[in-house]
C-alpha cells in the first residue's frame, strides 16, 4: 500500500477521491506523527506548564506551612483542654501550706485559698512534734 494517496489533491477534492475508492468509512482511534513544528510547539507548552505547576506547588507549600503553623498551637491547647476535661482537674504549680495533724496521723496540704488539695499519712520523720517545735523556736 502507498504511504500517501493522491498527493496532488487537497481539501474537498481529496475527500471526494478517497470516498470514491473506499470500500467503507469507519470511525476509529489512530496515531498520527507530529511534524517538527508541532513537536517543538508541544515541548514549549510542556515547559511553560511545568514551570507554572512548579511555582504553584511552591506557593501551596508556603501556604500549607503557614496554615500548619496557625493550627499547631490550637491543637496543643485543645489537647491540654481535653486532658483537663477528662481528669476534671487542672495541674497547678504554686505555694502549698503543709498542716500536720498528729492526733489523726495525717498531713494536709492547703492552697492559698485555704482549700485542701492533698492529704496523706504522716511519715515517721514528721511524727516528732516536740523536736519540730523546738526547731521552729530557734
């Protein structure tokens, strides 16, 4: 078979000539070789698109980082609040007043508002009221 039929014809004349010798006309998918000009045009378009996509991806990374930096402290605060809600209490570092109850063998720790925050049994070194009283007087 010839590589090209009716090379001297073009447009409607070529279409009419091809119809006259064709046994049938089908619609199908096929590949067509690109000319050097078409190939160069596609390469230029690809280069432009690749550069554009790269710039947009860089911008996306920057915005993503900014958003993550905004979210991070909010997540940390949320986590802390969830812990406090779950425990139904909050951890505080502050001044506690230690009160020894020799009669009941207990030690109570009170915060600055006078509220009991912790209580435990006396340790042996805390049971000597008289020695402790003498040390306070000195």
